[in-house]
């Protein structure tokens, strides 16, 4: 029998129902289905980056900008209209399949919309089923990054079949659902049970998307995400061309891109532990700073024809970028509270669109004029800027200096 309880902060929880009772199977099946769907949806991003390439980098910028901007409004529309995950995922599958034809700007827009539907739906559903295990969102995000392994396959067919099948598995729990253990009231206060409390207190309350936009903290976080996205997407778009222009063959270029993207995916799967142990904000700032170092190492590796150094730099850049993306939902929740369907996260995530335009589109003219070194220097500068912005983040409503009791 379901009952509602409230914790010390006034947050409500629905307890008493297990995932087995509501689904007929473990909630881990929902997580697995979301990861599989994200794997296929993310392949389109790398398809535009690696298959289209050449002088058409703006197509990748269009895909990224569309996907990033559309996540929030589409997730909000789904929540307001109470659209179930299955029909949303079917629409996302069809649009993703059309986008995976790589046929031009219209294909990039439709593909971005399809990926946005899948991204927002999978993130929202998994967040509702795993309220006490936010690290599971890193698994979902990592699957999106690992989509690079599929970019050379018949993507349209795979997108329709896999995403639709996964959509059938996805179902949402009742509002404010919480698993039978741990006790949510203890979880909100016990640092031995909830390790994230060791480094930061929960947000003072749940902010609506409109309230989030009025907070100065949201502007700082937007800058952080835009800088991180621009640096990462520059590497995704130009790594293969940079490697071949530096004297290596296409085979090594493919290896470098795989190292970059796979490292990002693996880091997203594993980085939740680091956030709990050292604090989400500290890990994000450290990742941005180390990512900037990796950009500089790429320049040195290219100039000195050091394949080992280039491979190490690609791993470093991919790993640090993966950390930033995986911890972004936790960073948003720590400052603005959780929201049904992760709407606040979707709003902050839209900064990726700015990153795509700067890191892919505008960077094309810089690379054409000044070479790849200038682009990597820009990416390093953006990483440092993002790290500085991370240091300026403050929880809204919490005074910087507390009066001692």
C-alpha cells in the first residue's frame, strides 16, 4: 500500500510500492532500455561529425544546436500533456532514422529533434525510477557518447527497430515514487547513507524553470556548460581532420576518434563515484582544467609527430569531457533541486547549442585561417573559462557567510 511521507526539507515521497509490483520486473530493465536507445540516438551526432565532415561542419553544428535546444521544450511538452514514453520514443525513432540519412540541413534538424526526444525521455524516466541513484544518469549519458561505435552501420534501420523496442519497455512510476529502501527521510540527512551530503547540502528548495532563469547562478552555469560543450564538440568535429593533416593516416585518425569518444562514454559511466567522494563541483572544475591541458597536449603531439602523446591527450580530453556531462544533472539538482522529468537540467543543457555553434561552426573559419593549433588553443581557453565559472557557482537562497550559533 502506497503512503506519502516528507523529509526534513519538505520534499514528498511516495513509498510502499516496489518496482516489481509496478512494472512486473526490475527497474534495471528500464535503465538498460534507456541506455540502448541513447546509444543509437547518439550515433547520429558522430555520424554528422565523421561521415559528413569536409567543408560541411555546419551540418553537425545544426544537428547539435537543434538537439540541445529542443530537449527542454519537448520534455516540458511531454510532462504537461502527460505523453507516455512509448509514443514519444516511437516519434523519436522515426525522426532519428530520417536524420541518419545525412542528407543535408533538413536531415540534421530532424535528426536533432529525434535525438532530443529520445534524450529527454530516457533521462526523465530513469531519473524517476532511480531517485536515490543519480549515478545511473551517468550510464545513460555515457551510452549517448558511446554511440560513435555505431556511426558506420545502417543507422536508419537500427534507429527505428532499437529505439521503438526500447520505448515499449520504458514506463514511468507514480509521481514522487521512492523505492522501498533506503528510507527517504534518513537519505536526506544521513551522510553515511547519502555520500553526496558530505560535500554539499541539498538545494534550499525546488526551483521551477522560470525561477531558475531569474537566478544569477543559472547564467554562470550556462556559461560553464557552453564552454565545456564548445571545447568538446570542437574535438569531436575536427579530431580526424587534425590527425590526418598532421601526417598520420586515416587508420590512426579513426583510432584517435575512437579513443576520444569511448573515453568520454566510459568516464560518464564511472564518474558518479568521483562526484560522491570529492564533490560534484570540485570534480567538474578539475575536469575542465585537465581538459584544457589535454587540448594543449594535442597541439604538442601534432607538432612533434608523437602518436603516443596524441593518444594520451585524446584519452584525457574525452575522459574530462565525459565527467562534465555525467555530473551536470547532479550539479543542476544541487543548486536548483530536482524536477519531474529533469526539466531544469534540460534548460541548462540547452547551453550546448551555443557550444555547438562556437566549437563547430565558428571554429571552422578559425581553423581555415589560422590552422588547427588556434582551434585547440581556443578550446583550452574555453575550458579554463568554464573552470573559473564553476568556482563562481553559489546555491541560490543560501548566504555566503553564516552567522555562528
